[in-house]
């Protein structure tokens, strides 16, 4: 029998029994979707994990993140004391400042009381919605948690650029739709605002580019809206983030003590955290998550294989008599095997592509903040997903073929004998 | 042409062994027209399956012309079936979703015959069995007798030495069945060896030789 004819018969039978084929494809697709979805989760988690791992090794526990902030100790000279404090901090023995941002932001609390805010109309800006403004994704970072801890939460360069261009850089807090609206309203009439970062409720900074401004999904963050102090000089609330390193010879605790003393001297309130400690927590929980995910993925692979193989075999059993007729007409078991192989490959490939597509879509949908986005366009991950798919396609095609080859024509012809 | 030497066939199911054929010896000459008769469960179908290379034997030897079929490798055995044997079944065994023409064409596709030649052969075969005008119909739209004619046309088109039929008239009324036997007469006259399993003596009488199987043995 010519291979071309074998292919024609395979395709023919797919369409003749379109409901069986559709059922087989549907069953396989479901498991494929689950598999790919989980794989993507796994990879995006691995990304963060690898990063944390590298940072912990590089940093050796000497990096601190200090948040300076106050309302209670506020007095006329507070703003001026902070630069002084920073200068002295830099000259402290055993301590080096990292490339962190030193711009003091004024915090405008209680947005609803703000005159500007009251003018807000109902439209949520599409500009900062990733889905509606895919341009934004160019600025996506993979893992903002760790980036922010390192003190590169918002881009100092961007900050300066924005300032130079006459726009006002803003750091935002929670309740995004309001913030976005505010941003929009503030931007249009007189002043041009640009969100360059945001803050979560544990005072961690994030770059604006890592935010997905999803109007339906408001992340729980601090309700702050911050602009450089000069734009809201009347505000008596501010936050200031500083990062420093303890140098090679200095223990973190010893350095911390010195920094605390210095802060007291300047009458400044500090909240200082060893980055490594944050990392360690993240690291351990990540490791646990990864192990659990790996286990789950392996079981899903097994289930996927099983469901693809068995649905292909069951669909063969549905048409035993037809296979018997082929054999009675002289089609050999080898040729029949090829026919089934071809059919199974088509079916599984269809489910694979569907699963791939739906899995990725689902993953994207579920990631309000698209931290796994990088994972999707990574060639290595794509290759892993594709080769896993190929293995599944082959296995789920080879087993039914073997199954066919082991049957005697008589087995299929029962109905006629 | 066919020679069975001490052929046995045992079935093993659930630890129970059934001897369907017990040391059968049988010679069939080329061009013979033969009926196999016997009560239900006596082993007629089993014999036909073995002759048709649909099943392997558990003992003895099967010669087809110079070839010892029972000694062939699985692949050669399957190819041998393709080249030399055609079947006609009680339930017609037609593909429901293929037309009469396409059904009759199947064995030729299996053999890798070219399209043009296939068309010639199939049309000629349909002509022989008298349903040339139904070539575009689906099996479910024609009568049982016509379906069986289509099945025989398929065997004719395949152009094999040996044509085997298992109760080909079993699902048809007497008159229609006799019409089918007319077709088998034609097939045999064209030089093919035809073996028909039946328990209808009238059908058997149309052939030139009748063998009886009882309890797995020829009597
Ligand atoms: N696949 C099988 N497994 C077990 N026993 C079988 C099988 N096929 C047939 N038999 C047994 O072999 C015997 C002969 O069967 P068969 O050749 O179909 O008889 P017939 O066609 O003469 O009615 C019967 O006893 C039947 O039960
Ligand atoms: Mg029978």
C-alpha cells in the first residue's frame, strides 16, 4: 500500500468519525492544557528562584534596605537632615551606599480628599493597562520582588529624564484604578505626571514597568501617591528608601548598629532590613513550591500520556470492524499500524497545539502581574515544552500502533466470522 | 493448490483449551468450487480463517502452491494474505461511509495499484456482479443482495487465486441467496478457487465438492 494512500485513509477516518476524533482531541487537550499551564508556572517560579539564588550568593548578607519615613518626628528641618544623614552614612566605616535612589517623595494621603482627585471622571486609563497597551510589555521585568530589594525599584535615570522633560515622576500605592485615574486627571490639564514606580504595603518599591494596571484586579498595596517633595511642599508625610552595603570585613549586625546610632543622632526614624533575610524566606518557600510543582508536573505528564494513549486506543476499539475490513481487503498489520500512527499523530498534535495555546493564554490571564512573561518568550523553555510535546505525541502514537500490530485479523473481524 | 497436513487449532481462553480443529488433512485443487458444511461450532469458520491467513495454526502445516504458509514470518504471512486471498462475509463487511465503487476499490489500493488501473478493474468487477449502475451509492442505500454483490465484486477486483466465503447467503432470503450463488459460479468459472462455508444444503449443492466438519474433524 502506498504511503500516500495510508495518509488519505487516516485523514478520511478522522473526518468520518468526527465526534470520536473530537472527543479524543478534547480529552487530550484538557490534560495538555493543565500540563503546559503548570510547566509555565514552574518556569516562572524557577526564574525567581535562580535569581534569588544568585543574589544570595553574590550578596553574602551584607545588603540592607532602609526605609526612612515619618510623620511623628516631622519638623521643619527633617528634609534637610536626611541628605546629611546619607552623607554621613556613606562615610561610616565598613558601610557603602548602593546605587539607590535618594529622592525624597512627598506622600499625598487620603486621595479622596484631594481636589484634583475629585475631578476624576469615570474612565480608567488604557495607557497603563498591559492588555490594552502592549507597548508597555517592553518594560516588563521578570521578578520585581527581588529587583526592588536590590534598590533598583525605580529607575533613577528615568526619574531624572522625566524631571528634565518637565513631567512629574510619581510613585503610586494601592487602588490602582484610582491612581491611574488620578494620574490621568493630573496629567491632562497642567502638569504631566509619569508613574515611575510603586510601593507595596511592606514598603517595598517596584518599578512602574512591572505593574499591570488591571482595572478589575486591584492589588493590595499601600494607599499612597507620591511625588517629589518640591511639588507638594505642604505634605508632611514622606518616604525615603536607602540601600547600603556592609563591606567585606563588616558583619551586617555590627553595621546595622552603627547605622542606627547615626540615625538617632540625626533624629531620623529608620526601618532597616537585611536583604538576605528577606531572600532566605523567599528562597525556602520557593524551593518548597518548586519541589511540589515538579512532583505535580510529573504526575500530570503521566496522566497526559495515559489519557492520550488510552483515548487513542479506545478510539481504535470503536472501529474494530472497520480495521477488520481493511485487513480482509489485504491491508497488512504494518500498514494498518502506520495508518493508526498517522491518525494518532494528527490527533495528538492537534491537542498539543490547542493545549499549548490555551495553556499560555490561561497562564497569561492568571498572572495579573505578568512576572512570568519572560518565561514565555524564552527559547529554552519553548524548546522544553515542544520536546515534551513531541515525546507525548510519539508515545501516544506508538502505543496504539503496537496495539494494532499485536492483534490478529481475526480479533477485529469477530463481527463477521 | 492448497494442502493442509494435520492442521490443528486450539483456542486458549481463561485457562480453558478448546480444540476447534483436530488434525485436519485437506487438499484443494486449483480452480475447485467447494462447500464446507457442518453444525454450528464445528470449526468451519476456524478452518476458513486458517485457509485465509487470518489466524495462525497451533499444529500441522499449511501449503499454498509451493509456499509453506504456516512457516512464514508474520510480515510475509500478512503480505501473503494480501496477494492471494479474498473474503466474502455473511454481514458483507462493507465500509459504511464508502461508496460501492470505493469499497470494491479497497483491495486494489492495498496492493498499491494505480488509479487508472483500479478504475478499470473495479468497473469490470461491478459489471460482472451486475451492480455497475450502483457504483456511487452507499451500502446503506442498497439491498442486502446488492451489498453482497458489492462484496463479491471487491473479491473479484482483488483478483486473488483463492476466494473464501463464510456463510455468504446467511443473511439473505433464499431467492437472493441463489442469485449470489450465481455470481460465485461466475467467479469460479473465471478460474478462481472458491471455498464457501454454509449450513444450507441447497447452497452447498451448487458447488462441485462438499466436505463436512463435525467437532473439528472432516468426516
Ligand atoms: N476466539 C475464540 N476463542 C475461543 N474459542 C473459540 C474462538 N473462536 C471459536 N472458538 C471455538 O471454536 C469452535 C469452532 O468455532 P467456529 O469455527 O466459529 O465454528 P463454526 O463456524 O463452525 O460455527 C467453537 O467451539 C467455538 O466456541
Ligand atoms: Mg461460523
